[in-house]
C-alpha cells in the first residue's frame, strides 16, 4: 500500500550501501516505517504498521 508519511521524516539507508543511489531508504514514523527507493525519493513509498515492520525485520535478519 502506498501512502504518504509525515513531513520532515528522517530518511536513512544502510551504512553498507556505499555512496551510490541504488538503495532502499527507510523512515521510522509514529505507527511503523516507510520505505522508498533512493533513486526516486519523490516516487511511491510503502508504509508498514509496527507489527508488519517487526515481522519484515525478523525475516530479513534470518538470511
């Protein structure tokens, strides 16, 4: 689902990403997290509720 996040959200990417713009960026928001493509910061974003974000992190950390 694509939604907007609060103005002034602090976007960040992994320190392992290097200087390129081929990254996924996240912003922690009041109800969870928002995700966007660093190549297109004004493009669509995904919004995860707290529980969805926690589940996503659990699965990705297993790899």
